[in-house]
């Protein structure tokens, strides 16, 4: 009797297909980086508060994968699309998303006291196909120098 009750309440609500696709892509990217590229994984789905927005809302950012590629600390954004027909998945890593990732990476480096380490930003794209996932690693996809002029990168409160 108790097992029936436990089973009924422990089942998760059905999730949206795009959430499941994204999680599948992140798992595929993680396996690819470890097995084929030799990355040493430090963290996944690192969530960090960034402060408050203009209207008082809480701002947070997530870094999909944090890893080392040799001596270089790498912040990886994973983009999964069901098809690459309309546009390339990496195009979703626009300037706004790059800034968000760069701010989160900056906060991570300060929290871990590794601000002097070499780092970069990679993007991994995942597109499922009939023959398996098509995975592409785009090393150094963007640079955060453009954001360093902003007040958040120069201020201590960041």
C-alpha cells in the first residue's frame, strides 16, 4: 500500500520537450568533452546570482559546463536544436547571452580566487540526427573584452 502511494507521489510531472532536448544535449556535450576532447570537468549547471535588475527583479546566470582544457579554464555554453535547418545553434549565443555568461564566469573566478588563470569561452552545439548526435565544439567562440568597458566588470560590487 505504501509503495503505491510513494510511487504515485514520486512521479514527476511531464516536462516540456524543449527542456528534455536541452538536458539530452548537455549530457551529450559533457560526454563528448570528457571522452573526445579530454576536458576535465569542474562543474555543471553552475548557477550564480548577479544582483538585481532595473525593476528590482533578481538576476541569475548559469554556466552549462566549467572545465579545464589543459591549463585553460573553459566556460562552455551548450546549444541543442532539434534541427540546424533554419539557423545554426550557436547563433543563439548572441551578445546578450555572451554578456550574461561573461558576468557569471567573472563571478565564478572571483569566488574561486582564480582571477589570474587563463580562461576562454567555448560553445558546443548538439543536433540530433538519425545516426546519432552531431556535436561541434567551437573553441574561443567569443571574447569578453567588449564587456570589460562596462561598469560591472570594473566595479568591485560585481
